[in-house]
């Protein structure tokens, strides 16, 4: 290892604070002692550390689960370090096999270009664009050529590659593994060599690829990077990881009212997990807020604060205020403060009002719900419903049948 890393730089209070920021919400920091030494050297010399995050543009849009790692980047950026947002336009041509039980079809150059055009714009909602270095790994991967690729491949063994869980499991099961899939972790590791990164971030599913970067940097005579993995964010249901396919997500391009309402729909327990991984509030602020709730403060107030912070980040403070007022108007217009609440999952898109009335126990059947609508006896958020074809998407609604039957439902 490069001896500069082992030089005895003092571990100051600022270094300890930076370590606490690094560890906040993270799954693993490997090796922690090396990262402390890097931080101490940076503090003593005034030289920012180079912190890398690579994302393959495999889809045009991202949800807030994807921003967990971006949030960590922003926290380290605010400490004065140089963050590098790497768009994997070359590695997307290979296809990341992480967590796969079958060969992933590579994207076409046209798909990659179309998706990459939106990635940085979305990342800029979290990172400070003025202090972010944007790179594309085609810069150094394409010039490698066949000779360079063979030389790179010689620096890692097949036996070590087969230690990777998804490769090992597929091999044991007799599931095909394409040779080009071995190239992916090699190329991701080579990105770290090209960028001379001090730290690489990624999700827990990227650990093998991140460690590859450490190995290849040592092979090329560089000081090995440290790696920091972040957990996968649970979705609105609080159980499964956030995913569009599971319909438990908040897209960062969703409108402000929907985003605000969806955050308010999460459980009080999940709220604190989201605070740790998504909020830019300090840990001391969050701990103080938790203590206030434990002492009797309404947890809904804390959830509103989180909803406003997230909505502000992806829209604006004015939009977040308007979303809060919209939620209040819908929740309180002529409606009792204490009414039953229930949450339902949307499996096939927006739900028809008749079916929802039946599901909520406010009508014996969808047909009866439609007859109640015809009779003028149904309201949603205090507004009379006359259209039996009304469909409701994700959000929080107060259903009213007659004068006395109410239910607040969350659709997610």
C-alpha cells in the first residue's frame, strides 16, 4: 500500500465528525481505519478526497430509493470533498450481472444515450451541480481496445470471479453465464483506477464490484480506495425494497401533492428509517425529534416535516407548502378529527370509486356504491361525487357515505 496513507496525521474533532457523517445510515465502511487515515490526511493537507459513484443509465427515471446513495454523496460533498458522478455509458453495454439469476441483455447505444440525458438532471436535485465532476466511463474504456482489455483481464482470476454469489449460484444451478458478464466487475474496478478514487459508494448489492476497484488500484500501483455501501430503502409498505414493480415507490418526478401525501402514508416506525437515509437534518436534530415524539409530541408533526423536506428538494418550498395545505384541506373539510383509517395497495393502477367503497366497507358491493353515488350520498375529501367512473390513484382520501360514515384510506 502507498506509504502516504500510513503517515501519522492527527485525528481531530473535524475528522471524527466526518467519520460520523460517513457512517450515518451506512451498511459497511471498508476498511474503516483506512478511511479515518484518508480523512486525517485530507484535513491536514487541505486536499479534498475523490469520492466516486457510478450509475448505469438502465432506465430514464429514478425514485427516491435511488437517492439514498446520492444523499451520502451530498453529505460528503458538503464536507468539502470532490464528488464524481460517473455515468456508465460503456458498462451499460455489458450489463451489470449483480443479483441476477440470468444473463442480462445489454442495452443498445441508443437506449443508453436517451437514459443518460436525464440522469444528471435528476442527480442535480440532490448534488450541488457547481461542485460535481461529471464523467462517462467510455472516456477510458473505449481506448483500452482488445490488447488493453486482455491485459486488464489478466489481473484477476476465474476462481476469484466465481466467488461472487450470483456467479457461484448460477454455476451450481447449471444456469448459463456469458463470458462478457465477467467483464463488468473488471470494467467497474478499472473506473476507480482511471479516476484515482479514494472512496467508492454503492448499494449493498455492489460490494463485489466495489472491492474489485480496491484490488485493481493495488495492481496498478495506486493507493486502494475505501468502499462504503448503503442499504436498500424500504418502500411505502415498510417491508419490500422500494421498487416500481412493487408499486411502493415515490418517483422524484411525481407531482408535489402526490409526493407529500405518499410520505405521510408511511408508518411511524419507517419514518425514522427514512429520516436517517433521506433527510439532510443532522443526526442530533433527528435524535432530538425522536425524543420529543417519545415524550408525547404527535408523530404526525415529525412526518409532515419529513414530507415537506423531501417535497421541497424535488420541487420547491412553495410547492411543499401548497401540498401541505392541499392535504389539510382534503383531510379537514367538514370531516371529524377521529375517523377509521385503512391502507390498500394499488395493484392494477387507479381504483374505481365503487370498488373502493366496497373495499373500505362503506358499501356492500360495487353496485351498491354506484347506487349511493347516483343518490348523491358519496363524498371524497368533502367533495360530492357524481361520476361513477371516478378512479383514484395513489394518495390519501377521506371517503364519506351519508352523514355519519367516514373512512380515511391510503392508496399506495
